[in-house]
C-alpha cells in the first residue's frame, strides 16, 4: 500500500500514476502526519490509512524516513462524434498523453495519435 488515486472518469487509474502532474503537497520527515483538512474527504481518509499502514512498520523494524506527496494530474474527457457514432477519449497529465481505446480508424493514412 503506497499510493491512492482519486480520479472519477473511466480513465484507468494506473495511467494516472505513470504521468507527470503538479505537486500540491509534499513532506518528508522521520515520521509524516496525515492530511486532515484537504477539501476532498477521500484524500484525507486515504492519507490517514497510508500513514497508519506505515506506522505498523515501526513496530517490526526501523523506520528511517517517510515521504508524503499529493499530486494533481489534469484529466480531460473529450466527447466527439465521428460518422454519426459517439466516441470519447482522454487527454491527461501535464505532458498531454491521450488514451483512446475505441479509436474508430484502426488503419488510416498519415493519422497518428501520440
């Protein structure tokens, strides 16, 4: 248990962990404290769970240092229509990656989704 992703679209969570974002909170100490006043209660709960989980390590061994980071990763869900059929895709991360699992043209001339 080392990370928690809060993302409310259908974009797979594992894609969020692989891209860059903006650090909005960071602390590194011998022992970190959980977030308690973030505007998203789920983030506060996940922070508390992670800190409690790692507190158990100090019972069984030596805990030298902890780090607690909170990143904001932009996610844009785009809805479009092509040949009268609706589609959607996501542009995410500060490096603007695209996730388009149902791309309508599987083979086309000169068209590349990066």
